[in-house]
C-alpha cells in the first residue's frame, strides 16, 4: 500500500523570551531600572508539493517603549524538483569553505545589545534569489541579492565526476553607490579529494581540501598564487587522517586583507564547549593572520577518548607583529565497566597578543553520574589564570572560577546552580573603582522543563556575566543581565 | 523582499538549468509500508552527501525502515553524551531496518574536524554536514541536539530538543514500538 502524501503542511517554530531585570549598574550609568521586555521570533512555513512559502516575524516590546519593533524579518518562496532548487526572498548560502561568501544564522541565539537592550535573532541572510542545481557530474550555485546599500551576486561551480574528488571555483561581486560605481570582486578556486572514497577499502581515510581566494584580481593573476602583503588573499588547506581509533586533523591558513563583511573563513582555532575556554577563545583577524591547527584524538576502547590540539597564528594587522598560540588536552572517561559515570578533564594554555593576553591557563573537570534510573547530576568546575599586558605599567593578573551543579531527570528537565567569580579589573563594580580590585561574583539558578515533545521552557534567575561567547564557530557578545528571564522554544 | 537584478537572476537560473539537464532520473524512494501512527507532521525529504561518500536520501532510507535524524555539533557538550547512545541504538537495530543519520551543524570553522570527531566516538552510522543550514531551516531546529524519529511512511513519530542522560532509553522505546508496528503492519 502506498501511503497517501500529505497535500499541504504548515510548520511553525517560535522562541519567546521575557525579561524582567537590569543591566548591571544601570543606576550608575543613568539608565532606567527594572525594565521588562518580551521578544518573540516566529517562523512559519507552508509546504505544498515541492513548493515552500515561509516567513520570520520578530517583535520586541518593553516597558520603556524604546527600540521596540514588530516586523517581518524574512520572507521566502522555495521550489525544489529533481536536483534543482530555486529560492526567492531571504536565503543562506556558503561558497567553498566560506572564504568568499557565507550567509548564515545561529539558530536559537538571541542577540542583545548591552546598552540599548535591543534583541534580535543572530541572522546574516541575503535577500534576493538563489539557484542550486546538482547533477551527476557536479553542481552549480548562483545568487543575486540586494540590501539598502549594496548588491551582492556570485556563485560557485563544482565539477566532481570522480567519486570523492572535485574541483571548483567561486565568484562574488559587491556593488554599491550610484550605478554600482564602487565594486569589489572576490574569487577562489578549490580542490577536494578523499582517496578512501576513490579507492574503497583503503585502511586510512585521508580527505583533503584546499582553497585559494583573491580580491579584485583577474583570473590570470589568480594562477600565480601570490601571498605577499600587497595582495589581498586567503589560502586555506585542511586535511584529516583517520586510521582505526586514531584521528588527526591538520589545517593551514594564510589570510591578508580578507575581512569582507560577507565571508567567514575557517579560523583554525579550537571551539570549546566548556564556558571559560569558550569565552576566552582567539577570534580570527582576517586582515592579517597566518597559522596552523593540529588536532589528534585516540578512542580508547571501553574507556573513552583522548584529544590534543595545538594551534598558532601570527599576524601584523596594525603593522605590529602579533602572536597567538594555544595547546589543549582533554580526556573523556566513559568506562564500559561503570556505565553510570562519565568524567571529562581538560587543560588549556594559550598566549594571545592580538588581545593583550600575555599568558593564560584554564583547567577544569566535568563529572556526570546517573542514579535512580532517569535521574542524573553533573558537576562542572573550571579555573582560569591569566595575565593581560597593560599599555602603561605592569601587566595585570586575574582569575576566573566557574562552578555549576545540575540535577536532571530524563523526560522532565533540569535544575542548575551557577556560580562564577572573577578578579578581572575590567569587570569590577564601578562603585568600587580605585584601590585593590574587588572580585565580582555572579550567582544564578537555571531551570529547564520539557512540555511534551513540542515545547522547552527555560527559566534563568540571577546575574549573567557578559562577554564573548561562541556558538557554531561564530563569536558574539553576550549582554550582562541581572534579573529573571523566561524562554519558551516551541516547534509544531 | 527587495529589488533583484533580473539579469543576474536569469544568469543564475540558466546555469542551474544547464546543470539539471545532466542530472539523472530521481531515485525511486516511495515508501511502501503503512503504519498506524497518530496523524502528525510529515518529515521533509532531503538528500545530503555523506562524509564517507554516497548520498543520504531520506526517501530511500525510509523505504528500509524507521530513520533517526540527529542534529549535533562538535562544540555541543550534550551532543557528546547523546551520540554514543545513538550509536548503540544503531548497532542494535541496523539489521532490523533502522537508519541513524547524524547531521553536523558545524560551521566552516569545524568542517575539517567533523570526521575526526565521529571517528573518535567510533560512530558507525553515516554523518553529513549541513553546510548551508538548509536542513536546519527545513526542520526548524532551534536547539542542539535535536532528534527526530521518522516513520517509514514519512511521519515524525518522536522528537526531542536537547539531551539529558537517559533520553536515549526513551528514544529506544519509541524505535522499538515503531519497529514492532512496522513489522506487524508492513505489507511486503
């Protein structure tokens, strides 16, 4: 029996986030206190026999009635048929590894401006038309989009008639001003090859990818692969070697004047899951940066995994030589003999003169134990010791500490207590400026609950530390906040 | 929706049409099984390139049995705990027709580490990268991991946002129920 196809279907997802609280030290900065606000992101899509129509509607209301809005931030029509995909309206795309173009979003991330409190989804979409075609011998992607100030158009063609191998090129043109008077062009060529796919049965997998991009140069100039400071360029090479329980990934980058505003080249910096190393990560400066990243791992049978990572980069973005170097070790213990207990230990050491960090060490442990069937508990402890160079006078040393205790029940949700302490003078209470640095302590409760399979509700009460955070490879600023925040994520 | 350059649009469409001519016939993927599930949302079909080669076509996979689609990332701590449970589910039920598909939502920063990561966890099921986020958008994924259990008839039988220790058992029960139901109701 053939199951009847659904004729039409509506899919809806929604994120609503309500806040009652303050930016820390609001009174000190002369801002209104105890504002309340509610942000909503609604996504809806109608699917009908290969055609999809959708929109995103965002709104922000607050008790101060400042920076409020209610607007459609995305609208699109999408058609798919036998290897051809056409989208008109708002879309995301990536060309190659993102050296010349990447339009994307961070699903679930709501950005908040630290000063105005304005919130919005993290989305860097294009508005226009995108066409993708996949064939037996390759693929083509082309797009054209326009915003208030410029027009972006370009595409990618890849030829891959051989299993596991392909060669391609990308091209992007940015035009702005009257009649496109100001324009920039970016182009890249790339090659990818996985011998283990070409010759099946190979004991070692060794996928390789290389891409080289230039700006405002002709195709004949591209072939010279120039990498001097006078030539805006981006070179990325990445490879992995997989052999039984061992894996090694190696990457090499060389970027010069390639921060275009619409691209997202690989940073070659490890993305950490733990809070302190995550917020202390090095952020790529594609104006001038070259370096390598190596990561090796070993899956120890019935015991867990061991991971080591080393990355380094050098650059002269402002004419001065800057250096970043990080070494990371992590072991994850999940012994088959004790299935109810897991532990992860890590140690990270880095220097990052791009942001005046003369030295930094971070270490931590995460323990998870299961008990009484569906119940579990997780304890995270982390410590950071860092030294920041000062323009005048001696360098400044500071320490961050994090402790989190979470109790969870499968199918119900979690309850967690979060504690952070820092002696970073940049985060000192402004009322206490002068004299010795007084440590700042952040305390909060975090609870989450599942409501059926369609809803997740999260409640945060306490003080949130502001600063950098990274999700899905992209770093952004989290606004500091003190109060209560309720978030409901729904999918229908 | 703003103004678009018609010439660029025509050029893009022309290129794509040219390529589509070279494309072969679409795979025959219509599911022939019927199961008794409550009327729920239907999973959108997709085709993704697996990192180990080959194509993951949901319609083809559904023809073999239930499919678990898990959206995960290398930087996601709960995903690290959930993936081994999914791997055990795959090992126990692959022969009975279950397919587990791991969809990495990593950005280009981590593209070159996804296979190593899967290798480190000894994942036996196929893994693909959702490079342009089209699948995340299609399934409206807002948290990670998010897991879907898709019945052979295409309906979403079970969904979970996030992961807590023990959640794998709930998924295993849903898979077991689906495999049993499919076995009873499937018409060869």
